[in-house]
């Protein structure tokens, strides 16, 4: 069974631009969640999508948004990029959701904002 | 909301010794606890989980202990091997809409 796939692996953007990251979950998984990982703040939960609906949301500004398609693939968008958005963005999938079962993580997208 | 504290950012152990990594959480309503391991250049990988109706759970060479009275969680790794070298995160779910809260991680270093 293929694992969680995230594309692209690396991205370099400049301040003010926007970026879209993609995540393909494990086949059959309906929950996709997104995380930001930085050396200073560690792993922080962004949001979770389940059956195309946002179910949970972390404490991030509205510049961070996402969506999920009918095939469970998910995209995350960050608008008006700031230097502080430089981070590793991870997505994870699971059968039912983040609250009570293990997650399967992708290898992440490393975003650098210059 | 939930907060998860880190006890040690780095833990160095001798190969073959047992390792203990700790986490503290703040929300007494939290009901699901999980440990992940992250190797360099990879995403976190599930190790073991425990629910609030249990105090202890064992896997292969790993044991998770949950003390709800003091809101403390620990991961024990028996007979630590070089392949155990990684950053270990605990994560806590409180059942609310906040999702999952992670600790900052402990970097486990194995000395030969």
C-alpha cells in the first residue's frame, strides 16, 4: 500500500507570494490533517479535513487554508507569505481522524520564504 | 486549550540501556495519547498509543505509562539500539476541536 505522498518536496518563495501544497493520503483514509514544523515551535496542528469538510482547526491566521477533494486528496494554501512561514509542512492521513487513532505522515514539504 | 510540556530536549544513553522519555500535559479531559518517532528527513512515525482508560500499554521493546493524577506520560524503550536514534514526540488529544497537541520533542542520542 502506498504511503502518504506530499508534493512538492521543496519550495522557495518570496514574501507576499502564495503557495499551494498537495497531499495524497493512503488509499481508504478519509481524514487528512496538516501540521507546521519549525525548530522553535515544534509540530503545530493546522487543520483536519474529513469527507471534504474541515473538522478541526488549530490556532493559525486565516492566510492558512485548505480543502479536500472527493478522492480525499488535500491541498493547503498559504497566502501573502511571511518570512515566519518558512517551515516543514507535514500532512497525515488516517481512517477516521486525529482525535483517537494513529496518523500516517508524509515526508513533508520544506518551504523557504525569502 | 491543551499544552504539552517537554522535560528534556536531548537524552543521551548507552547502547543496550533502557531509555525513558517524558511528557506532561495540562488538560485533565485529554483522553488519547500517542508517541511518534521522527528520523532526520522523514515524517513522524507511530510508535505506540494509549487511551485514558488505561495506565500502561506495551509494544515491542516499548512501553507507555500514563499517570492521569499528575498528567504525566512516559515512553520507555528497552535495550536501546542505534536505530532508535531519532526525535521522539508525544501528542495529546482532548476531544475538542483543537485537534492534536504535540510536545516539542526529545532527541534521543545513542552512545556506542
